[in-house]
C-alpha cells in the first residue's frame, strides 16, 4: 500500500470517529442541561445507537453489498448525516431533537462497516495493514474530546450555562460534511455480491450462527455479553453528566483518557491471552467494570479526583479485555463458514439488544435517584451497575469452563 493511499484511509478513519466523538460523549450533559431532558429521555436518545445497530445489517446487506460502491454510499450517508446533525444543533426541545438523532444513528451505524470495507479492499495483508489505519479512528475520537474541553471550552460551567455545548453538534455536522465530500475521492469499492442472488434475512442478522448457542460455553459467554452491556450503557449515558454535575473541570477532555487506555491495552491483549487464557482475560475485563463504578461512587471533584481518573482509565481493560476478546473468541468458535454471521450475531446481541436494555435501565435509575434540587445521588446510581457487573462476574466464573488450551493457538497468531 502506498503512503498516499494509507494517508487517505487514515484520514477517513480519523473523521469517521471524530464525527461520532464530537457529540456522543457530551450528549447526556447537553440534553439534561440545555433541553431539560429526563434520565429516561436521555436513555432513549442513547438507545438510538442500538436501533441503528439493528437496522445497519439491512442497509449494508441489501444495498451496499449489492448495488452501489461502498465509498459512494459512505459519502451520501455522511452528507445526509451532516444535515441531521445541524438539525440536532438547531433543536430547542427534546421532542424536536429525538427524531433527528434517531434518523442520524440509523444512517451512521452502517458507516462503521463501510469504512472497514473500503479499507479492507485496498489491503493485501489486513492483519498487518489495518491496525495502523484503524488507530486513527481512536485518535479522531480523542481529538474531538480535547477540542471540546481545551480548544473551545464548551463543557466549562460558563459555556454550558450559556448553552454553548450544543456547538458540539455543529462541529460534528461540519466534520460529517467534510467526510461526506472526501468519501467520493476514496478508491472505488464496488459491490461483490450478485444483486440477483436471493437475500436471506437470517444471513443479514447473523442468525445462521445461532447454532453456536448449542455449545454450552458459548451460550454462557453470549448471555454474559448481553448482560455486561447494561453496566456499559451506564458509562456511555451518565459518565459525562456525572463529571460535569459534581464540578470536574474539562470533563470531556479527561474522558479521552479512556480512549488512550483503550489503545494501550489493545496492545497488551495478546500477552494476556497467551499468559492467562481466555476465561481469565474476560474475567479481568468484567471485574474492571465492578471496580470502575465503585471508584465513581466514592470519588469526587476534589481530593477524590484521582479515583475518578483511574475509573476512566479502566475503560481500556473494560472494553478490550471483554468485547475485543469476545470477538476473537466468537471468531474461533464460528470457523470459516459462519465467521461473518457470528460477528453479526454478537454485534446484534450486544450493541443492539444488550445496549437497548442497558440504556432503558440506566435512564430509569437516573430518574429514580434525582434529588429535589435537580442534582443526582450519584453514589447510589453507580453502585447499581457495579452490582450488576458483580452478578455477571459470578455467573461467568461459575458456569464457564476454561478453554485456555484451545485459545492458546489463537493467541499465538495475534
């Protein structure tokens, strides 16, 4: 791959996640502070990601894989997305905001697969070439958070009081517009599937891989994956509003520590696989959720700030050691015949079903512990996902049988 091509794909990845990171981290804070949204409404806004994850396979399988070049669909979706994000920026109430963010996420979630498709088609050795390009997506997410806190100061107390946090959607809209135009300059990526072939809904949703659930170990892992998404939803929905409400300065910028941690622990993942095996790696990931929320419950913006920073930094272990490990485990269980279907099924179960349930519970719990003065009893709120994570840990620890010997050969190829 030439340097010019690698640079173009890297810039595509950077913008793809810069757009998402520009508004997603601060949306809960914005909705509560500027649109007066309840916890349940904020949960509904975040759950649009789950609906997007459920609908995405249809857009990819029925349209992108059969009729149009991936880079063209990517461009069109981001251009429409730019308009929808601007309408979110212009919204003055949750009732007017929600339809736009719903439509946006239905269109955005398929682009995550499209940027991968465009990248993979230009590579000869994906194992070596993809990671250096994909890491620019993480850098894009980090850059958006740093810009919000340290360049524009939109999440400062004064800026939020003046309603400036809504500018995150304007930044996302402009970025989406740039990516939409830039996408048409990317290498041509024509569809590979025959448009005359019959489309099976089971293929699109990964249901062909459902037979994997006959494997006792995989069924336990699958259920644990759905359940652990409930604590995950609490973090995505409440972390930024929590930090802002208790008076932590530059909360969005500080939350980028989580993405830096994610990139770092991804490099350590092969070592843990080889040294400790799959079960231990997943357990470490789940236990990290327990610890993270306990730290959030006892930390504060003063002398306990270091506890909150550690909790944020644990994101790398929480995400990589469970979700990335789970994708690798799923791939090893599926075999060549059902690899794509299996990944589609686990994605549908986690980002679709699991997160949908999680955001609903997180919204309800947040409203349940709303104080009369408009603040929240965050200690009680954070202990609930911590408790849920403990139950998932015990469930997995007791019922899942170790497969270290089987997984060792996989780790050696990473």
